[in-house]
C-alpha cells in the first residue's frame, strides 16, 4: 500500500515550491519558473505560488503570461480582499512595464476605488502622469497623497505648478502662466525653477525690472542655483537700457555669494560696457578661486586677443587645454547617485524631486 504524499499537513506541491524559492534566491530564474509551474500543477490552490510565478514572468519581460496569471487569481471565488488588491496592483505594474499606460492607470484606479487610502497605487498613478506630462493630474494625485502621508510635499506640488505654467506659456497664455508661477512660489518659496521661469516670462514681455526682481529672489531662497540666473542676466545686458538694476543685482550677488560664476557674470557685464580692465580683473578673481574654470580663461584669452596682447592670450589658451576635456559643471543625485552635466529638477534615475545638486570640481595644485 502506497504511503500518502501528504505528511504533517504538507501539500504535494511543496517540494517544487521550495526548490523554486531556492533557485530564486540564487537568481536562477529559469529553473525557479520550472519548479513553480510544477508546484501549481500539483496544488492549484496555492495563490502565493501563482503570484511568485507572475512576478518572475514580469521580470523576464513576459508580460502577457504575468497578466493572464493575475487575471486567473482575481476571478477566484472567495478570494480575500487584500490578495485581490495586490493582484490588481501587480497587474497595473505588469501593464506599466509592458507600456500599456492606460490599462495600468485603470488597474491602479480600481485599487483606489476599493481602497482609497492605498498610497502605493496613488504614487504609481502619479508617476505615470509625470511620464505622460499630465501635470494637472499629477498635482491632484499628490494633493491626495499629502493628506494620507506625512512629509514634505510642497516642493513637489510647486514643481507640478511650474510645469503647468510652462505649458500655458507655450500656448501663449502668459497671464495664466504667471498666475501658476506665483501659485508655485506661494506653495514652496524655495522653488528656484518658479522664480527663474517667472523672470523669463517677464523678460519676454519686456518687463525687464520685474524679470531681474524674480531672478534676484533665487539668491535669497535657493542660493545654490543662483548661477542659473546669471546666464539669463547675461542675455539681458544688451537689451536693458537702465543698467542700474543689473548692477544692483550683481553687487548683491557678489557680496552674498562669492563664486566663479558671479565673477564670470560680472566680467561679461563690464565687457559689454567697455570696461576691459574691470572685466579682466573679475576673470582673474574667478581663475584665482578655481584654476580649472576654463570658461573664464577662454573669455580672458578672447579679450586679450582683441586687445592685441597675443602672448598673454596664448598662455591662457594653453592652460585651457589642461581642463577642457571634461565639463566644468557636474550634478549628482543625493539619493541614487545619478550624474549628469545638466541640472534636472527631477532625477531621471530615482524620479525624486530636488535631489540633484552641483558637484564642486576639485582644484588641483600644481
């Protein structure tokens, strides 16, 4: 007489299940799938095995198989609510990985309908709205998250408002864009992007003093990013007749935050006014602060050539060669370590907002 395969309440599908788990631990996914398939054939009631199998299929990019398994889980009678919600949520992740964003949103919306406080589903919806640039919907979702989860949400809301403002500006509705920028600033006073683009809108409207006033606020609220205002200011030198506001802004910056960028901006301003000695003086201060700042050397070399001082210019251009191979500015995310030569308000790696900062280049003493 054959002995029962069930001992101490264990199921016939347990052995391949455990083997599958062991293969999963050692990252042997193909073998893990084989064992999980055996397990569900022997014991079709084991929902957890189906879930693990579906997750593995998704990790391999076999989205159709993963979705079919989830669908079979959802239609099971007497399925408890938590397992059903997890299956719906996971199906949303399957659709998202497969690029079916509308279907993914439908799944997450269904989760929210049955569990309005499901923050994980809300965040997945928010991420999709970010990806498809539906900033108004992302904003509304973040407002819901803010009510459910402790923490600082204001800076994220401000960025969504800024993105909404950029869309309106692109449509030619400057009035609405300004209103949204001002709302972003009232939401988070440290939102540098809001001040910068508000200044851009004013400048485009010919409201130069208002533009400079907006850019100046970056110095007080988010001084790390004031260098972004300098570039904008430099573009305005030839267009602004009343230069007192420009000089006041530059003086304020040089008194509050001395760095190579302000010296460079001041040099460009003095150059446009015809003060060549003053411009070279500011460039020398930038080079003295950081000899690797090759943009200052290049500009100084250009001025020297224009002045007929060829030997001095040649020395500057020789020094440029030592440092020109890499971009001077580098940025890095404090969360995931993503690096770029361009500043981005949202990290492309981990998708967090306001986590990317300047990496100061090291100064080599020779």
